[in-house]
C-alpha cells in the first residue's frame, strides 16, 4: 500500500494567518486606545477602530450570560478538527481545497486564542461609506475565514468538469 502525500503541510499557511492575526491585534490593543475611537486610514471609507466582541459574527449572542464564550471555543475547535482531517485526506497538490481550508483553520484558531485569553475577540478593521453605510468591525482572522470560505465555494462551483469521451 502506497501512502499518498496529504495536504497537512498547508497548515504552514494557518500558522501564518494566526501570527498575522495575533500581531495585528497586539498592535491594535496598543495603538488604538480608547475603544471605539475611529482612526481614519482612508477618510470616509476605512477606519481602525478598536472593538471587542464576546459573540460571533455581527456580535451574534454577544449579550448572552457568558456561556457563549465556551460554546464558540468548542464550535471553532470542532470545525478546525474537521478541516484538519479534511486536509489529511486531501492530496498535497490540491491547492484549490488545501489553501481555503488552511485559511479557515488559521482564522478560527486566531479567534479561539482571543476567546481563551481574554474571553472576547479583538476587532479593529472598520469599512464604511461616510455616515451612510457601515459594516461591522472585524479582524484579520475574520478576513481569512471569509476569504477561505468564499474560495472553497467558488473553487467548488467552478471546478473543471471532465466531459465523457465518446
């Protein structure tokens, strides 16, 4: 029985995402005080604004009694485990699967580190259009999760389909 090389080495990308996420959050905690004060990067479009989220995306369940911290930690760890198993069963050269999975694992792990360390996730990227529109504040880990998920969907939808030969 021949063992095929799997995609687990792609976890280096997860480690890079975790490092970038944690370093950016350390910077935000140091440079963007006080919480909620916008620092214009591109006036009218992009601010650095320090915020904390005890919930999930869009502050879902943020006002709950505290149980959500452990719920989201457990959920993220289970998702990471499933994705790592998926990577282990994926060919090392299947970058269309490995790249997005590694990004999602890195992003999820980055936010788990925050929840375990501080009981909340540090966010600081605020995209908006003047006072007319505002997207919820997010972080590098959230970007990796979102981009990875979109890539997984797009690569799945537009995967080369083989046509049967007559």
